[in-house]
C-alpha cells in the first residue's frame, strides 16, 4: 500500500512525522509532500530521513518520487497522484481545507489533490475560532459531501494558548483512519446498491402537502459511501436541498406511491436495498384540485400508504440483502426489534430521533445496527462516517456463516460431510462430532 502524506503549515506539522512512522509500522510505503508554509515549521530533511525519499516541496523543484513514479518529467504531480492509494493531509490548516473545497491548484499538494482519484483523508488542526468559523465549517461540509474522510480534531489546550476544538487528532488515529479507508477501497465492487433517501410529500392541494423533517443526508451519505467503495448506486430520493452525489444514478420522486413504483421496478437490478427514506405513513384520501380556502375548522381524512420495505422483502430475489431504518422517539430497541421482525428485513438501523444533535436533519447520527442475531452499537459520528460503518455491517451479512450440524460418531460425520456437500461458494461446512 502506498500513501502520500501531505503536510500543510501549522504547528502540528511535527505530528506528521509520527504519522509517517505509524503508517510505516503497518508496512505502508510513504511519500511526503510539504507546502511552502509547512517547511517553516519542519525541515523536509526530517521526512526524507524517515521515508528514504526526497520530500516533494514544490511544483517546480527537483525531487525523487522513488520506484514506480515518473521522475523529473514535468508532470510529477500526475505521477504522484497515480502512485498513491490514498492521500492524507495532516495537519490540514483552514487555508488548505478552503483550497481543497474550492478546487484551487496553486502548489504541488493542491494540484495533486485534483489529479488523484485515490481516497483523500484530512486531519484538520487550527485555532478554535478558526475551526468553528462558518467558512471553515462550510468547507468541511463540502469536502465531507464529496467523500473526503475527515479525522476530527480533538478538544483541549491549543498551541495558541486557547482551549477548545482544533487540536490535530493523534497520529495513530489518523493512521487508523487511512488504513480503514484503504481496506474499504472497492470492497463493494460488483454490488448494485439501491438507496432510498429523504422524506416523501403527500399532496393536500396544489400548494400544500404532508411531509416530514427528513433532510436526506443519511441516505445521500450511504449512496456516496457505497459509490466510493466501488458499488453501482441507484439513489431514489424525495425532495431535498442536497447536491446529487457524484457518479450515482439519482431518481427523484415526491410521493410514497412514486417511491414505491420506482423501488419495486429498480430493485430487480439491486443486490442490496437500503431504505433510509422517511416515507409518509398516510396520505390524504382526496387531493383538492384547487387551493383550499380557509373556512373554519376542518378535518383531513387520511389513508395508509403501502409499506414499501415490507413489499421489497416479499419480492426479494436470491442473495438480495434488505436493510431498513427505524426512526424511534421512545423504546428504541424494543420498537426497532419489533420492526425488524414485522418487516422481515435482514437488518434495521435503529435511530433515536428524539436525541439532541443527531438523527433527523442533523449532520451527525448514532444508531444500532440490528439483525435477528446481533446488535452493533454505532456511536455518534458524522453521517458520512456512519454510512461507512453501516456498509461494513452489511458486508458482514454477506460473509457465509458456518453451518453447524450435530452428528453421532465419526462414521455419520463422514457420511454427512458427503451428503452435505453443498454448491460451491455456499461457505465452509462445520461438522460437530460428539
Ligand atoms: N417504510 C416504507 N414504507 C412506508 C413506511 C416506512 O418503506 N410506507 C420504511 C422506511 O423507509 C424505513 C422503515 O420502513 O426503512 C421504517 O420506517 P419508520 O417510519 O421508522 O417505521 P414505520 O414502518 O412507519 O412504523 P411506525 O410509524 O409505526 O414507527
């Protein structure tokens, strides 16, 4: 595995040396690119000594990318961009985050960032006010949306003397994030993932509808994460304010019925269906053709919508995995488990939507990934990170589970092994002999 470590100009630049060591301990080949201001904090020689390669310090300077990279051919940032399996920028200053977010390419690191198709991870480090500034947060949101991995800074005493968020994550934690990203690269290749996202709108009249507060962020994060990991993605989305995730097929719908029609048709292509949408449970019995006038108290008659998830489960094809979501405000686990059994899905991601700061419309979420046999707690994190954790759990469901057969004695064991010889690819068989 090959990783390019980009170092930008902050006091935490010295921590990048520890990051290089941590990656090398995991047998990762490391190259280092430094911005001009990074070189004011740490000498390139430090990284050259650690990596055994010249450090890349300028678009125009002389450097040696080592084995596998083009040398001194005038397009070295392209060669480096192709050489690496991941680009990690640590520390990432507010300035470099802004440049990455807006596609500025005015030095080696930022030019290489545009040229690489490898996953990008950043470990921000800055003063607490710079970190919480709306501009920095908007840039981070843009990067997160684009699939850049963000290793959040810690809270504590900062080099500037202030206390708060902004301290670069520990090098070990950054290395771990890089390795996790590399491990995930293309692990969904061959899968076709259908994701539903956002809320539906059930019309009352030409200008009013029954809707809900779902932002679609969780579903969009899942679509983007699945795409980054090599899956083909079909995203069926209710109205949202979000930009379409890159390279996903986006099918826009408005009502529960429209979602149902699209999902039932497109699920035939899918190997995994993830129903993250907040589908309306009821719609008005009649939709007024004209804008309704205010005439005093009124009662709307509602009728239940179809349960799309339950229908998807009934129509599932062989090997298709079906994952639902459960938005709960009370008795989270009890209701989640009941929903899992009632709907017959392989797993349900249970959210506590009553909790402050997570769930509906928030950028963060926490959940429990529930199957009939297991329950995995996924603690509070960004929806993009949670999306990867959910996909990790879905992949666990893909692994063949051993079948345990109880037999009486060795002879029967041998006979059963022969009889139980199941089709190739159905997993290892385990015979328990008493
Ligand atoms: N769902 C669906 N079709 C519906 C309602 C819900 O496919 N008409 C799916 C959602 O996309 C989600 C799961 O069912 O994956 C659970 O949704 P949720 O709103 O939590 O539960 P409900 O089934 O609506 O049950 P309740 O309102 O009683 O909690």
